[in-house]
């Protein structure tokens, strides 16, 4: 469960676990790396990006800006023109794909090893990530409305179904906010279970979205934004009902989980569940 706090926690910055040989492969290998074979271009590139961990926080436009800087002709102190080092289009596209992987690894609190960042595995990652981006951009459906005759226990289950199909800011369903602790993996980056070979999730998961839902933080700024969205969903679901007034206690903090806990503690007791079963 999200821990209520005045401040959000910072997002995890993945560490590069690549050794010197793997760093060289990452830079020069034409199949699994960036394919930068020219030594002077590699040296110039290294002044901007020394390892995959330097891709943290970057976007596609940042990669374009770096390529522009490398390819812009400059002069030394004596006015002599300096060589340019424009990256190949293939290298630029691979860098952009790897940047998305590093963003993902930050979300799921994992470090960067060779298997996670090599290009053949990144190619497998990208189509699934693109799908998640599209799902996150979709408009959420109409919020199910509370009906007194249905009762709170059944409405809570309906809201859970709604959360399972509604994506938040972390490229997974909002269900990660309220799912049981048994579905979560709170292990540290160092103790995280190994990834399935060639993929970016660990067993028993079979999709990126499963890994995100299990390992994404519940305390970052993005998680707090999702918690506020959850509050909005709950408020919408109780419009016109006698429950709506209870949201006022959480209006200032917009704490969806706080409101959710209140509902479960006061409206979903054993007696309420028994009554719902009789109905």
C-alpha cells in the first residue's frame, strides 16, 4: 500500500553493470551494440555518453541534440577546423531504443546488465513498450456509479475491475496501487529476481506490464499522480450518493488510497459482506 507522505521519493537511477569488455561491445558491436567502429567518433561519443547508465533521463530529442553537437564543425583556438563525428542513422535509432529500455529499468528498479541493453533484446522490447505507450494515452472509460441497492462490497469489486483496465502515468493499470502485497515484488535492485532470457521481465511474469505492476514504486511523483487520479475516480463513482460527503476529508490531499481504506474499513466489514452475500 502507498505510504502517505508529504514528499515523493526520487525515481531510481539504474546503475551500469557492464564491464570494460561489455562497454566496448556496446559501443562497437554491429549486431548487439551501437556499431561505432571509428575510434575518433567513439572517443567523441564517450565525452557525451560513457555507458548506458548515462541514458537515464534522456529522450529521443536529447539523442538528436548529441548527434547534432558531434556533427557540428568547430574550430580550435588557432582557428583550425575540427573534425566532425556524425553518428550513423542506425546508431541514433538504436540509442533511442536503448534510452526507452533504461527508462523502463528505472521504473522497475533494475540495474543495466548486458542482456538488458544489447540490441537484439532491445528489438524484442520495443514493440511491447510501444503498445503500453498507446494504452497509457487512451481515454479512460466511464467510471461505474455506486448504487445503494448493490452495496459497497460489490461496488468495490466493480472499481477494482475498472482499475485493472485503466492505465495511469506508469504504463500499467492503476490496480498496482491496491493489489495485494503478494502480487508485489519490493526487492531491491541488487536482489531483484533474474530476467527471463532475452526479455525484460522476471518469472512468473510474461509481459512488461506485469513486471511494472509488481515492481514500480508507489511513492514517486508519478505514483502520487496516479493516487490523485484514483481519488478522482472514487469521487466520480459516488456523485449523487450519500457516500460522496466522505470524500471531503481527503479533498485537500486528494489521497485516493486514504479514501479507499476508509471505505473498506467502514463500508466493507464482515457484516457488509455477509449482507451482500444474502442479497
